[in-house]
C-alpha cells in the first residue's frame, strides 16, 4: 500500500468505467492512478469498501467523462501498487507503475497558479467547396482546431476534419477500409515517431494515439461518401521551449495514402514564465 501527495493534472472515465487519474510531482514527473468501478468488484473483496470510498470522495468533488479534463488540484491518494505495461496510456510512469486501485483520496487546495498559461488559437474553417464523388478512397481537408501555445509538459486536445470525397466509405476496424491519420513529411517524416504524441513506443510520448505513427483513427463506425470525419487526438508539449511541427496525412490502413493537403500542427512550447521562445 502506498500514499502519495501530488497534483492531479487530468482525469477521465475509461471504457471499462474506471477513473483514470494522472498525478504529477513538482518536477513534472507523472504516473497513473485508477479508481476502479465498484460494480466490477466482487462482494467478498477486502478492497471493495476502500474502492467505494475513493469513488464517492472523487464523485463528490469532480465529474469524470470520457474525455480528459484538467484539474490542477493537490490530492493525497492511497492505493495498491500495480505494474502495468506501456500501451499508449496518458501519464504513464517510466516503469509503468500505477496505484490501482485507489482506496482513499483527499483533496487539498488548488495548485498555485504559475506564470505560464497554455492557450489555443482560433480554429481554421473549412474551404467553401470540396471535391466529391471521386472514384475510390479520397479525403479532403475540412478545417481544424487552432494551434496551441502550451506550457512544458501540458496536454491538449486537437481536432482535424476530413470530408470523404471518394466513392467508398471508411469502415472502422476493417483493414483496407479503415481511415487513420498518419505522421507525414517533412516533420516527423512518413510513419516516423513524433515529439508531440504517440503510444509510448519508439521514443514517442504516451498520449493515447493508436500507434506511435498513427495520430488518430476515424471517430465513427462508418464515414460514408459526402460525410465528415472529425479526427481527435492529444498532444503533449515537450519539456524544452520551442516551436514543434506535426505533419499529418490521411490513409486507408493496409491500402493507400489519401490526398496530401500539407496539413500540419504547430505547437509552441512556452518558457516557464509564459513568454514565447
């Protein structure tokens, strides 16, 4: 059993209904803690009452949804040490240790504000017209959220839209028909890992990408011709201030790359005082 006092940075409800909490120390080192779903714990488990307690304490203060939310509050957590394996989870520790499940959580005061404040610029609207009905698999860029200015280590969500301008639909989970966004040229390069996100392999940070070189997968089961797919992904600012670029291009996994519109993401990593590098 371990107890840790740290800053709760972000949290979400996972598909299995566990709460995924990322905590960080004063140096920005992170690890994952999880509050299990009491409904999935056997009635005879000696941990059940603790899990129920932690869940109730969290729910009384915050509301977890399926998207990451920022908290920035000091918490003290007590739980069972558990070594997971790296599979792209956000906030994973270098050795993948977690506190899972948590048996107690208490909230302190909001972490004191820092001089650095992250922000996102205005979104980029879609073009007035796009091509449609082209034979085969095709995609037309259709707008995106704004570029980010982030404090070192900060996590942020981004969205880019693609219009299915072809004659064939994109089918989730079906090799040769499922649409992804892949890393592209010039930075980081075709199918290369990025400094801004990944699945924790090949030197990439863990930000819940499908793979280190696949930035996002189509959001729905089917995106038909004439429909729009909103691809959402998470980026994390590197520790060193500077301007970072992520070039992306849509593809049908196992079949072909679709049109290259020169789509890219700029992330400006600010200095600790909030100034531009």
